[in-house]
C-alpha cells in the first residue's frame, strides 16, 4: 500500500497539484469509501474514521469542500 501511495503522490507532484487540493481530494474520497462500506451509516462511518458524528455531518454538508459528490447529489435531489 505504501508504494502505491508513494507512486500516486509522485504523480500528483509531477502534475503540479497543490498539497491542499490533494489533501481535500484524498479526504473526500476516503470519506466516500468509508461511508459506502457502512451503507451510508454516518455513525458507524464516524466511529471508523475516529471523528465525532457531527464532524462527519459537517464535512458532508452541501458546499463543504470535502462533501462526497454522491452525497451532494442525493441531498440536492431530495
């Protein structure tokens, strides 16, 4: 896993991706994956992430820089 991550980071650096943008994208995708692994259960996902459920909810709010795209689409549609 470490080598895959190192390779990805090297590609991002060569591509000129700023650290903050890479960090936001990583967090967004990581949250999407954890939420999916818990079938959208935010309490279970927050426990796995080691953050408070309210913090996760705030990150998922529409317009939040880390809100997963699938979540934003589902909240806009409802």
